[in-house]
C-alpha cells in the first residue's frame, strides 16, 4: 500500500464511498448508484477504476446487466489503512 493509492481514494468521494459500501456484500452498479445517490455513469467509471487497481471484483463479468461487484482483500486493506490514518488525524 503506497501513499499514491491512499491519496487517489481519499481524493475521490465516489471511490471511497463505493469501497465502504462493498464491504457489506455484493452490489450491482445500479444499487450502488441508488444507495450512494451517485449518477450511474459515475459509478460505472468508479468501479472500472477500482477493478483495474484490484480493489474490487466483478464476480459475474459475463452478464451484460446485473453485474455484481464485491470488495477484494486489497481494497479491504486499503480501507483499513485509510481508517487508521484518519484516527491519527483525529487525535
């Protein structure tokens, strides 16, 4: 985990929100859009970027509609690191 990765996530509200939501299970882009009140096209771009970095994974990529995304271990570790840094900042 490097500072570049942490900075990328902290600089993007949609990326951090999507990662945090995906901690709770499997979601479609539409569900993410509705739960986070983010435009669907933004969610799609966000998920693509997160997937390219290995933070999330589409578990059924063969589907055209109803793709399900989940958080990968790398994404979980990144969130833990961000949370630990936030605790330090709060002190």
